[in-house]
């Protein structure tokens, strides 16, 4: 093996190790000594000191001769990077060792597998978003167990560090390492969590991943400034007492990506003691080869391997299980193809990527048995990728056994049986031996045989007891491991995950579109049958049954596009933090109803309006701390983002407890800018109408323009975007108490239940959810009140009467109320009576856009194709009432 190949193996082994992984470090030391033996004389003269220093550093960590294993390990990585660089330099080039913090290999992984790199970029957004939410939770001190939250943040950064190392993203790897070390330093000294530095790392990684994902390597951000910031913060706060890094307490042999918490005392058990760690792992690697892995298992331990109690119970677990099954299926297919072509590197890479991805996500979710097994299998495949070992049928059986056992672990998460501990340990030892090129002994294909359940074991024990003459009071004490495993399994069974499958959004949109066309076609058939076969009851029954099935199909198809607003709300938490810091204010941000679901297209469109309104609430709404204290308010302001259902719509509110809107100030500003209606008097306008003026283009009451807001270019965009979704934005405010911005949005953008009405020869659609009831008025029930128009008494309430033909400017339709119908409409706690000629019927309406040529029409939200092929306009009740009110005024 050449020197270049050896140093590449050393670099990969270092990435997969930690200061606590003594076995891995001993192997690295052996490889460095092997490197010394194969170097040519000229090469040896150039890098002798660097190789020797690297060996010394490994020895210091292994023998615990360093006060800071983390820093020594970081220095070791830099030395190995220097060796890599020196081996690629020409002999006459100057020898230069990069200073601390600088890495020799390319920052953007030019030699990395492109598919693997893109997979990392796509996964990065979710992992960074989750990490950001966790950091904000820690900073807000809302976590009941801050030690676990900090440990979770550290695990996420550690996982990112490992992934960046495997992908040769050295700049990102070094930043993650420094951030991880900083968290350890702060945790050990009982100092505040470094939220600012971790959030800066998240921002840098987002920009970094974006540049790599777009293939623009020139746009990769510089890391030196952030690296210097992390190092200076860490160096400015030296550890008190023992300087040993917290992770040095990790038991030898634990896998790096399991990411143990920062302190041993605070660390909850990620795995039950079903996977014991012995001191044998700290022995030299040569000692492990004295016996085969099969011989090492002297006893057949049938106890199950289980997970700990800290398994996440959110949607991420179900998503992980779904993706893991897909990765394992692709890995098995690639292994089967490898049997015909053992030299196909692309197939090996496919299997490697599957195990690597599973390991990374499982490590983040504290599924340590999965991490350990995937790590060992990944190490074997990594050796095969770089021709360190030669694949054969025995090794492929090992990989398939690993796939089987990982599949069983996934089944365990769904409430299935757990693998046996003995087989789990045996498979790990076989993988470790195979990665070193040692003999693994015979490999059977039943490695994933489940452990007997406690109930089964009890039956066997009872049977054996009955066959002997043991006294009745001779009983064996219950096995704590089995009891714990049974409890964990019962917990998993109680929340068995739904089976999920990934489907592209394009296919879902096409399905919804086709269901919409099916609804239209069904209405055409129904109406045609009603005209031509009114007496055929059997046909009518079949058509009614078909209508029910199509309605159910429409509801199912629409549910596929529904997503929760949680991810959008989470992004607002970071926005509040940043804006409040820049404005010098203390603001507590909270969310309610973030599990409410909306059409995916609606969720995407409301992100920008939410940003504008939340920013304004923090900058203009909440007062500075000194001002709040002077007026008797708490120094810390409050901004709440909530979502809830209301009358068939979704309402999203942004509430603050700030200074509120000043009616007189808004009126003065509107008059000065010339946007106040000339035909209205200020005293006649309601508070709602005055507050709505802030949505006028260019309107702003801010006394000074800041880099946050105040230019008056946001709120008009907010209203325009919300109205484009057939929604409405409203304001409630009390001066000195606070403001509530309310967005009322439709549940879906595709299909609604509508009532078809007629005015003259024209047909219109009114959303059913807006109609309370309808009736035909008497001749003298409608009265005219001066200045307020026509009114009617409906069950004790005086309601205004609006004639639809007058609102829409039609020269047709009934003029005598006694020959017409009144629809009692409700919108945003306001009621009115709408006069129409006739109600034709109710049906599902497929919403169609009017097209760019027509544009937006006040009081109209879209169009629909009726069963007879005619086009009807869908009325927007809110816009219609606003139009009617302005006409009367």
C-alpha cells in the first residue's frame, strides 16, 4: 500500500474517532508507524517531524497524559492534514504546516462523491432547523431539563462534524469541532450555553450548504472569522478544576456518532445496559485478533437489545423509519448486484451511503444500537471502497446480516421483537475483524433472529419447572434487563408508527387536480341524468352513491396536501431573537396551535407575510425595556404566534403586549400623505377602518427608519399576499395594551363546498361555510333607515340587507324582496342579509383562477365550472361586504 493510501486511511479513521475511542486511536497510531516504514527517504526527510509528532499526540491521548484530550485531538487532525498536504507537494516546494485552525485539504470536498454530498446538503436544512429551535429553547430557559437539551444540541453538532469529516468538508468540520468543544467547556464550568456562537455556526452552515448545493464553490463563505471567534470565546474562559474534557469520561469503545451528552453526571442513558461496554476495547488492537469473533462469544446470551426511554415521539421518528427502510432496501439490492461484480465501486458507495445516512440520523435521535451497528458496517465498506480489503461472499453475508439486524431494529421501533444481545455483539465483532482484514469465521444468515419475549421465556420456564419436582416456593428472581426490555417494547407497541411512503409534491398536486376534474365530470353526469331520467330511482341511487365516493376521495386527496404550520412558526422564533437583540429589547416569544394543518401551498405563501408582521411587532409594537418599566409593564415584552380553526377557516394571530396602535396618529399621517378618503369624516370611521390604513402602500407611523423596519414597504405586501390566498387580514388594538394581527385563511386552495345562487340569468357560488340560513322575507319585513339603508329583523337582530344585483352592478334580477330570497351570511363576527333570486343547489366546487388578464376583482375569489358547463364566479363574502359598506357610505 502506498504512503498516499495509508495517510488517506489514517485521515478517515481519525474522522470516525474521538478522544475517548482508544481502540480507534491505537489503530491510528499503528497506521502512522506503518506510514514511517513505507516512506521513501526523500519523503521521510520532509515529513519525519510531522509524523513523529502525530504519533506522540496519539500516545498522549491514549495514556491520558494531556489535560485537554479535545485540544490534543484537534491538533492531531491538523497534523494529519499537514501530512496529506506534504505528500502531495513536489519535493522542491517549500514545506509549510498550516497554523492551528487551518486545514490543508480542500474546503469544499472536490474529490467527494457528488451524490453523497448532495444528500448531505438536502438533509442539512432539517437538522439545522431542529438545532436552531433547540438552541432558542435553551436560551429562553423554557426547557424543564436543560442538561438534556444541551446534550441534544451537542449531539447534533457532533453528528454534523462527523458527516463533514467523512465528506472532507474540513472547514465545516473544524467549526463544528470548536463549537462542540466550547459547549463542553461551558457545561463543565456551569456557564451559560453559548447560544450566540452556535447560532452563528448555524447561519454559516446554512450559507455553506446552500453554496455547495448550488454547485457554486466560489461562493463558499470564509470560515476563519467564525473559527477565531469560537476559539477566542473558548480560550477566554478556561476550565476550572480538572481540565479533562467531559467527553473523556465516555466509556471506551462507544461509537463517536452516538454523541454522548456533555457531562457524564447529567447524561441520561441513551441505551439500556443491554449493550455492555468492557475494558477490553482499550487493549491494543493486536490483542483482539487472538481469537475469532465467534469464539469470543462463550455464552449464548438471549437477552434483548433495547433502546432507552428517551426515544423521540415526534414525526421525525416516523420519517426516520420510513427513510431507513428505503436505504436498507437499496443497500440490499446493491449487495446482491455486488455478488456478480465485486469490484464495482459505485455499488459499494451506494451501500456505504445507506449505512452512513442511517447512522447519522440515528445518532441525532439517540438510537445508539443502530448507530453502533451502522458504524461498524460503514467502516467495513469504507475499507472496501479504498481497496484496503477485498470483498468476498463472506463479507457480503456480513453486510446483509447487518441490513437484517437494522431492519429488525426498525421493527423494534414499531413494536416488534428485539434482536438477541449475543448476536448483536457477535455481528459487531465480526464487522470489526473484517474491517481489519482478519478472519471472521463462519457467517450464518440468521444473525437477526429475535430474542425470545419475556412471556415466551416464562412459558418455557413454567414448562421446565412442571417437569421437575421443585418446591412451589422455589422461584427465580425476574431479570431486570428483561423487565426493562418488555416495558420499552410495550411503550413502542403503544405508539406503533403508521406506514409511510415518500411521494413527490408534483404527483400530489396532479392527483388533486384530477380529483377536481372528476368532481366537475360527476356533476355533469348528475345534472344530465336528472334531466333525462328523473323517474329512474335505481339510477339516482347509483349516482348518489358515486357522489359519496367521489366526496370521500376528494377529502382524502386534499388531506395529502395538508402540512402543519410548526416549521414556519419555528423560523419566527429565530427572527424574534435576532430582531430583539438588534433593537436592544427583551422579548419572550411563544407559539400556540403549531400542530394546526393547512394546505401546503398556503403555508408556503404565508411565510413572508408572517416575517413582516412579526418584525413589526418586535420593532414597533413592543416598547424598550426602560419605557415598559416606567408605565408599569414587565421589562420583558411578549409576542405570541397562534393558529386555530374558526368557521371552516384557519386563523393565525400575531399578538404583542406593546404600545398598541394610535388612532389619532394614524389619521394624522393619512391626512398628511393625502390617502385619507375625501368623502368621509375621521370621526365617522370605525377603529377597524382606521387601523386598516396601515396597509396602504408607503404608509408608516415609525418616527425613524431603522435597518429593521419603518419604511412602509411591508404591510401593503402583507395584505396583497393574504388576499391572493382568498384570505383576509384584520387588526385589533388597544392603545397602551397591545395589538393583534389576525390572518383568516382558507383550509384549502382547490375544492370547497358551495351554494349555487342565481341573480337574473347569472349564477354565482357562495361558500357554504359562510351561510347561516336562508328564508323568503315578507312584504313589509324589510325597513329603510336613513343613512343605513335597508334593514331586517332576524330573530331579534337588526341586520343590513344588501342586494347582490346592486353590489355587482347588474341590470337584472328581482327587485321585490317578497319574490326573492335572503341569505344570512356571517364573516368575522359580522352578519348581514344578501338578497338573491334563487338557490339552485349545493355541490362541491373546484376553484379556478380567473387568469392574469382579468386580475383581482373585489368581492370575487375565483371561478368554477358548473355541471352544465357554464362558468360561475365564486363570491368572496368578506370583500363583498366591504364593497357593499363602501357603496352605502
